[in-house]
C-alpha cells in the first residue's frame, strides 16, 4: 500500500508542475480546466492516463458542451420511445 501512495503522490506532484505553466492554464476546485491563452479546445487531463477534458475558457467550449448534452439527451429520448413502442 505504501508504494501505491508514493506513486500517487509522485503523479500529483508531476501534475502540479504541469498545471502551473502559464500556457497550460489551471484546474478549478471542480476539476474544470481553464486556459484562456491555451488555443486547444480539448486537452489532456492532469493525469494523462485518465483521458481528456474541455478547456472551458475556449470560445467554442459552450457549444461543445451543448452538443454533447444534446446528443446524450437524444439518445435517452430514443431509448425511452423505443421501449414505449414495444
């Protein structure tokens, strides 16, 4: 267990170095990435193995969030209508 905690600590230290770079922006208390000077819309998470996230400071971020939520909503609606038609 000690080795796992040490590894986690090292990963968080590395992520702290990455997130303090002015180009990389920062993460708020909710885990959202803010990088007003970062031109990327989709960026790697603090720990890259955990995937990608949205740069909420990017001008196109609200559109991407709305499209994603809309696609999920349409999928749920289609599933409900499909189940009701049986």
